[in-house]
């Protein structure tokens, strides 16, 4: 699938795929995690500038439980998932309707938005009235979010903007023969 991986000094990686189909499968198969941290994958384009951005949105898989049968359609899933974030795509099992305990949908989540535990959807009945249906929302993974700098990837206790820098120790080196410290 991957032919070659190249790294840059500032933390970017280039993945060369054997085929375009393999690349598209990986990009669309996300979101991807590495040691619990989200990896943002993007197709390279000429003129692309490599710089780390402050992300305000992150792709997240959600599970929608107690979903009414009439909402197990592309449009229905999109309507329900849009209550959480921007719907991206359902997983293959949800698309095929072979697991009806829950629907699994990838959404682009605004990190400043309140995380909903459930969504109430009004579903039309045959007589023209509507019935309220409560759909439970479960987040498979959420990135750590710093409440100070509002960045993803670390919590407040690990924020580089709040940690005091330790001055270098006066004794940087020891003489092997005498054991004396030298600055």
C-alpha cells in the first residue's frame, strides 16, 4: 500500500502510495491515531506550505444509538449526525445496514462546541404528526484539548505556554579525572 515514507525536521511526513486508490483509501479511512494522537492526513498539492495549523475542527467517529429505522438512510444519518458536527461518511457496516444496534458516522467536530450526549429528532408519522426520538451519541475518541491555548493534542497540565522554563544547570559538565564541575 505505502511505497515510501519521508520525514521533515518540523514533524511532517510524506507517504508515497503505490496507487491512487490506496492513497484515497487511507485518506478516507481516517481519522487516524498514532499513540493516541490524531494524525491529520492531507493530499499534497503543488504550492502547499508546510506549517502546523491551530485546528479548530477534528474528525471523530460517533456512534448513534436508538436510531429510528426510518433514519437508516444516507439523508437520515446525515440529518442526525449534523446535530453533532459536519457529517463526513458512515462506516461500511452502517452503509450496508448489517448492524442495527448503532450507526457509526465520522463527523468533523468543532472543538469549541459542547459535546452532546443525545440528540432529539422529530420523526414524521403517517397521520402527519411528529414524534420526538432521542438518539444517544457516543464519541469513540476525543483529542485532549488545552483550556489555556485552545490547541489540540495536550491538556492544560502539559501546555507549553504555561510551563515555566527551567534555566540550564550551572554544572553542565564534569571533569572525568577530578570530578569537578565546569560551567
